[in-house]
């Protein structure tokens, strides 16, 4: 039996009522500040319990195996930006990246930022952003040292190496430079940790001078953000929500100008402007959910005056665009697979990339030069290691710049494929699969998913899944509704009052994998994080006996209580994703699937949930409450485990190798519940 007396959480009934519906939450007290003695004591006991249940030797061996697949001294391919080539490298046994540049391809290396020095003595460290000034002489960088996602900006003189006195606190990650090389735009947080305003600050101002607020988003359903146009002509200030945004612009040459509007906000419409020669070119979903590309004169705010450059399509989802002086590139999704298409500014398509694998991932990356005649992109598949490639427009030649080295891996030993699972309403759900070629018959299987916000989980290479696949596990990704894998309508059909489609799709994927002989009933471990944690826990509640185990990383499982709490930074912004439970119809629907509110007295799979004490996105008490109620109500003797990173936030442990320790913990859980040893 695993239900040890020492892990029984205290119960204090909290009566909650809204819309005439009464809930009793016996673990509501866990929302108390983490410095509360009872909260901290219980979290530490849960961590100790995990250490007792999971074999430390197995965990340590898995960690060494995961670490052994990382090249100790690794570097990215230098990418040109102005007069310099920028790259990131890692050194043996160091946790964090070293940011470098050199003048010209053959220039001497200059380290502009060593994250290891900044992280020294800290339990947690995260670099938010790094932005070099237009004249290449100054650098702004932001740091978070506790996982709370509250950042501080620092400034460095790249000529002297000295850190300036200027410091911007209570900031979010983004920052943009004006061309005067001394004035910046950045965002600050309100009391609920929402980036709500854009501030302007000039370096070297007299002591005591305050940043100036030039834009504010007063509606808590939206975050404020900043960006820079690809041609460096404008700085953008935006209010963005889950499915709606609005953008303003200021000339980068003149810090005295007030923001002007690109297009007014319209609920349900997103647009993403880029500038060229007095025209805004923008992807917009005003007439079709899969977006179209339009051009509109700068200063014109009526979309009816726009010219349509690329028409929308039911079959092609225009995901994002990268713009250059002479052409632009659209990343699209067709039948769930990535497309990279080159266009002239008149809309003419003149090149499309071709890719070799049945399922794969391909995206543009590190294209900083406005006048570039080459385009860099990255390619991988579940069995193909990441490659950095560059396409030359003039010669139509593709050059392989780098193939990532992965020790102890031979792609010929693996196979990947795509299945289509039929969901409850007949919709076909794409499922990407990785396994070793010599693995036959039903095998233990890990099924991963996310399914929210239109975020796509591409079937890209992940060396961190190899320890399981090497031991005969099958790994599968279900591209459920709530993602935009099959276009924007795929996302819309998995949110609001259609949210349960995500869970039905995930279960359909599991049933299909059983039917096709990849695994069998009771031999599947579900895995997902954040909103994917909601996916796996809600799916578990649908049919618990279908699964062997469930792993939820920082899972969003107490949906009703969280969405009724406006003091949390994401709640009101999330109304456009889940609905507002202050409205009865949404309340009833959310309550019907909220994992915490649907735990019953019955048998369940083994469960491991993780939390981050300083997580501002999914608060630590959600998985804490879920595990406590699950342990109380389950009628079997299966594991109900909670591990909390007491120094981190939503992303878990920071550092290149420290993060692997949390993965090894999860894998030791998987091996234990499937009764597998390290050699199997």
C-alpha cells in the first residue's frame, strides 16, 4: 500500500457558491502563501515521499544517460546581424549558455554575456531576452532569478565590458531600441504580474529620472508587448490576448513621437504587421480563420482599403511570415505538416521547400538581415537529428551548415510514421509515432499531447525521449483539437464549449494505438504539461482503466477555482480560451471537465504531477490539491505523487543539466510502474 499516513493532507472545508451551485473544497487552504508553515511542510513531505517511492539509483543512471547524449562543448552556427556574427555556445559541465560574437566570419571571439557568471550562487536563473543596440555598442539583457517571470533589465557597454548603472525592474521579457542607441521601450508588470504598460527610458538620464509610460493596456484580458519591424523602421507596441490583438507603431528614428494605430482591435481578429516601403504587410484572420496576407498603406486604419496579397484557403494555414527587402517567406501548415514558401511582394510564389520524412518539423531561424539573399532554417523529424540549413536564392542551392551531433544514436535504428485516429464525432486526429525498428507487437507506450491556444507540438527530434524508446517503449504525439495542426479551425474546435473535443481526441488516439497493435489496454502512460496537464488528467478521468500512468508537468487541473480568481495574472486573459465562469453556461461546462472537480471514488492509473513553487502561470497549489484529493478518493493502492521544485517556476529547473534531473525523475516513475529495469 502506498497511502502512507504521513502524507494525508489536513482538510479544512471551504464552501464555494456561484450561480446557485455549491462546491466544497477541503484543500482550498493550500492556496495560502507558500511561506505558510503548513503549506511548505506538506510540499517538503511530498518531495520526500517521491524520493522514498522512486529508486534514486535508477534516477541517477537515467540522468547520466540523458547527460551523455549532450555534446559537452556545443555551439550554434554564427548568424550575421550587421557587422557581427552572433552565436551561443556551451562548455563542458556548465549549466548555462555563453553568448558570443565576432566581427566578420574569421574575427576573434568576444564573449558578450556568460549566463554561468550571472547564475553563480543562485538556485534558479533564466535569461529573458538579449538585445544589442543598433550601433552594436550597447546590450540590454533581462534576468529572472526565482522562476516568477518578474525580470530586471541590465545594460552593458560592449566596448568596455562594463555594466551601466541603469537598471529597469519589475519588467517582462521584451525590449526594443530606438535608433538613437540610448532610448528603449519595455513592458512593466501590474500587481497581478500582468505586463500592462509600455515604458520608455533613456540611458544615462539624471539620477532619479523615471521611465515614461507611453502606452497602457487597461483591460486585464490583454498583455502589453513590444517588438521591432524587420526593416528597423518602426517599433511596435501591442495589446495581445488569446485570440485578439491590437498594434501601435512609432518611428525608430524619433523617440518623441506618440504611438499611432495600425488597425483597431476587433474581438477574435489577430494581425501581425511588417513594414516595407510605406506599406504594412500583415497576416490577418478577419475574413478566414486560416489567415490571409494583406498590404495596407501606413496611416490607413480601414482594412477595407487593403490589397489582398495571398488569399485565404481552407487547406493551407498561414502560420507566420518572415520579411526581407526583396521577398518574404511564409511558414504554413498543410495536412498538419510544415511548409516553407517563398514569395515576391506581389504575391507570386517562386520557391517551396521539400522535405524527406513522412512526418517532420521545419522552421525558419536566425534570419536577422533585412537585405539577405540567403534564408536559414532548421529541420528535424522524430528520427532525424536537427539540421541547420541555408537556402541561396540566386543559386537555388541548399547548404547544410550543421548537423547536430547526438552521441549513441543511429537514425537507421528507428522509424517514425503517422496514423489517423477517428474521434467520437468522426474527425480524424493525426498521431505521430516513433519506435525502434526491431520493436514488434504491443509495447508500453508514452502518449504526449498539449491541445490548447493553437499551439502545435511538431514531430521534431528530441534526444531526451530516447532512454524510453531504447528500452522498447513506443512514443506518440496526438495532435488533438485545440492545437492548430490542421489549421485554425482545428484550434477553434477545441476551445470554449468545444474543449472536451481535445480530451475525446486524446482518448481516440490511445484507442487507435491499441487497435493498431502498438500497445494494449492498461499499457499507456499519458504525458503533458501546463494546459497539456489538463489534457492528460481530464482524459484520465474519462476512462481511467485504459492507462497505466499519467504524468502532468505543472498541470492546469483546478480550472474552475483558478478561472474565478481575477488576482492571478493570466485569468482574465484566459477568458478567450476557456470562457468566463462568472457566466453560468461557461461555469457549468468548465466544471464538467475540470480534473480536480471530477475526481471520484474509483480506481485510477499511477499519477505523478510536478509543480513550481514560484510559478505564476499554473500555481503550485493546483497539482498539490489534485494529488491530495486523488490520494483521498482513489480505491486502489496506486501511486499518487507530487514533486515540487521549491526554487523554480513554470519551466521547472533551470540549467542545461539540472533540467535533466526532473526528466530522469519522471522516467524512473515510468520504469517503476511498468516494472522495467534499466537494462530492459
